[in-house]
C-alpha cells in the first residue's frame, strides 16, 4: 500500500497495490500494522456500507462525543469525498481536503477523529464502505453546512444544480456556529 500525504498532514490517501489480469483483480485493503505505522494506532469498532445515487450529498457530519476516525473506500461508482478539520487547536483548523474515490482508482481516504466528513455522488450509483474508530452516537452528531462560504469547498457540482440532501443536512449549521473539537 502507498500512503499519500494531503494538504492536511493527518488526512491520508491510501492506494492499494492491485494485482489484476484476465480473471479479475486482488488487492489488500487493510493491514493494521501498516495502517498504524502511517496513520497512528487505531482500533476500528464499526464498519458501515452505504449506497447513494447521482447528485446525493451526505454530510458534512461529525460527532462531538464518540468522535470517529473513518477509513473510507468506494466499492462501486465514484464520489467526491471531503474532510474538514474541526479541531480548534490544529494548525489546519477550518481547512478541507477533497478527493475523488472510485471503484476504478481504488483509493481510500483516512479521515481522522476531529474531522467533519461528507461526500457527493458523481456516478449513477455509488457504494461506500467505511471503518470507524468509535460507534455512531446520533445524540452527538453535528451536520455542518456543505456550502458554507467560510469553508469554500469546491464541490464538483454543475452550476445551477442543487444536491439531493436529507432533511437533517438541509438544516446544517454554519462553520462559525458549529461546535469545535479539542
């Protein structure tokens, strides 16, 4: 596996070595020893699988308790995946990283604890699988506005299009109003 640095040192792109041929392909997607060496020691306690259709935007979500690190990969389709640093003592507080993840490039994104996370589906259908370092706590979840001017995230949304979002995400708070993490 290849670990690629991003503009936020704690967020990593992970590229597996893919062995392929006429019969298909094989790749190792996770090995704790290698992951811990490059991203810090973590124990994953939950794994999620979601399916979404084109134009859906999920997020930006984070938890103020039971903060979750997420190792995200796409097993079908393509998304633009985003991590926003919500750690108020961080040098990169309020900065974001956006990466295209797909079943073709087979990249993964490591989103550490203390980050808001979301994605926008750019293919007809996309399925994501992601490991989490803590359990989901709906009582501590925050939705951060995807289009917050302070963050100025460059989503790959065509001008004039509106993403499809949940009612919860439509009521998301601005970056200035959002609770910050230590």
